[in-house]
C-alpha cells in the first residue's frame, strides 16, 4: 500500500462521509454532509471530487497526490465492474460506474469499491473491538442487519462476492416476510424497520398489551411514528410490552448468533448501532443466552459492541482502500 494519503468515501442514504488518512488508521482530515444526494449521480460524484483539494489542504499537504481511493457503498454492488448497481436509499444511483468515474476525475490509478458492511467489519477488526483477533464477525444492527466476516485475517467475499449476508440467514421457515422478499430471515425479527412493523401489527391486533404500551404513547399515538428508538425508550422506562418484545428479540438474535458461531467458530462477534448504543439493555443477557445455546468448545467466543462509534464511517471508507476489490472491468 502506498505512503501517499488515501481518500476514503462512505456513501450513505442520508449522510456522506469523506476523509483523508493513512494506512495505519490515522485520520488526517474528515468531513460529513447531510442530504448530499441530488438525484444525479454525476453531479454527486463531481461534488465529492470538488471537496478533495480542501481536505488535502487541511492535512497540510495541499496539492499532494492521492495514493488510493476507497469507496464504501451500500449494495447491491457490481464489484467486478466497479459499479453501484442499485443503492435504493440514494436517489438517482442506479448502475453507477463509480470506480471509473472517480479514477478519471481524480487521476488516481487505484480506486477500490467495497460493500459498506464489509468495510465496517474490516474497520472494527483493524482499529476497533476486533483488534488482536484473526476471526471476527460484525453486525450493524441498524434499520437492517448488515454484516461482514473476517476469516484468518482476511475479509470473506465468497464465490459470488455475497458472503456474510447474515441478516438473511433463515431462522424461522415460513416466518415473517423480510424486506428481501424471503421469509424467516434474522433481519425480519431484529432489524429496526422490521421491529417497528412487528410492533404496529401487534398494536393493531391488540396482542401482548401492545395497544396500551408506552411505545404507542411515545409515538404520539401514531403507529406510523413508531421506530426502534421509541421501543428502546419505553424499555428503559420499564414498559411491560417493550420488555416482552425484548425477550423475543433476544431469542431470535441468539438463534442467529449461535448458528454463526457453530458454522464459523469465530473468536469475536461485534455488534453495532442499536446494541452499541444500549449495551446495558441487551449485552449481558445476550451473552448468557448464547453461552447456554452453544457447545462448551465455543464458549471462547466474545460478544462485544463496536468501539469506533461515530468515527466508523471514516474508518470504513479508509479501510475500503485496503480490503476492497479492484474491478476487473470498470468500463
């Protein structure tokens, strides 16, 4: 890897994170932008490129040559061709030749593209909760369940570059409908959007006392305003229904984690986003449940929450330059 500064780009549905850094994880300059997508991917990429000189100037290396560019992006991706195939949460981003466009725009030969969950996993492994391990799994635990798998110090991509889609591990045949259109996926029971839908259904059906819960009250009586954060707030206040849902949430999450542990015999599973923000509500009991559901030989596996916090997008973007794949055809 080059000693020249690296540009990291993390593309999100609402947020754009840019950084200039070094291979050792040093962040030299960072910037975030909300509501960045214009609906025209060319305009968006031109705007990204236009911010690079100011970032370099902030590092004290104005006009320096970039050694590489790493792009962390939501899927689905067409990595062999260096394209964002369909970023559903980014307006106007369909079949975007992001690698070739930025390679030409910035004049940098090495531009790599990586799934954002994979890049985040690599970042937590290199610089966060997974430091010191050779085998690690990372789960985002956000609106959906993104994930990445590190095996023997390398990011697992798989034969079709789709390895590590833990959120779509089936834990309940013919179970709840998932956003991916399959049934019974882990994400359908533990993803933030799915949890909100689950709560709304139970309020409508008036089961488990959901219609009398603080969850609905905290949403101003409007089921459409219910989200995972409202549920967590009610849980902290000791709401009975929120606690009942927590029990079912942990049961399903335990199913997914024990399957991962049995298959991968990993050293560490790192949990991000919601669990990272609320470890006191979930982590200790989750550890006990997983331990009681696995063989003694797997009790070495550590369950941790992510350590990079708000800086994760920057580290993920920086790591995309290292763990990302160079396209075989970026035309």
